[in-house]
C-alpha cells in the first residue's frame, strides 16, 4: 500500500481518520461544506469540564475527605483494636482483624483515588465518585447496627459520613455561577 503524504491543505480530520484506520480515498473530508471537524476525542472532551481551583472550598472539603480516608486506612493497619472500636465493632483477638485490614485497604484506595481526581482537577468525576461512595458508610451503618451497635452510634459515625458525602458530592456537581467563573 503506498504511503500517504501530507498535503499543505490536509485537514486534521484526515489525520484522525488515518490513525483510526479509516481510509478516505481521494477525498479531503466526508463532512458537509461548512461543518467543523470534531477537535477533541471522547477521552479528552472539554465540554463537561468545570473550572476547579485547588483553593476553592469544594477542593478543600474534598482534601479533608482524602485525609480522613487515608487516616482511617492507616489506623486500621497500625491500631486495629482502636479502629474497630471507632468503627462500631469489637475485636476479640488479633486474628479477627482480617476484615479490618480489608476495610483499611479499601479506605486507603478510596483516599488515593480521590486524591488523584483532585490533583488532576477532575471536579465532575470527583463529585460522581463521592456520591457513589456514599453507599459505603450506609452499608457500614447497617453492618454495625446488625452486630449490636446502637442506632445512635451508627448514625453519628456512619450516618454523618453519608451526609457529608452527599453534601460534598452535590457541591462538586453544581456548576459555579458565571460571576465566580470569571473572577481572577
């Protein structure tokens, strides 16, 4: 197959078409006259991006959640008895700490994933991630209540985490007003 040379008038669409493996024989573009080619791939779409400064209140509250998740993850490994008591379940012996190490690993992974989203300023993805993660404290509350903890304890510890997650997720998904977007 002969190699295709770039012509001075070649459009970006032709280059994209070549990389996608689509052959365009003798035509410069299959778009109608006056139409503009897509400039971003689906992975790099900027249309859903919202500005997010790391000094904003939502970034600060998200980083607080990151720090808390990392703390919980580390505490589960370093102080399993204290972590279990704070969670709402008791450890009878160190051999029972397997579930707590699993929870600690989960908390560390959540904290690091959320940190990655904050550092890359993925506000929308962070909001969706936080909202999806609200299922964890709800499940945790149900678990501790079913194993003997009081409803008041479950709501104060895990219920408050769920409320924080819903409020933070909603704030992250809310589009900033135009006045805030144009501020320096």
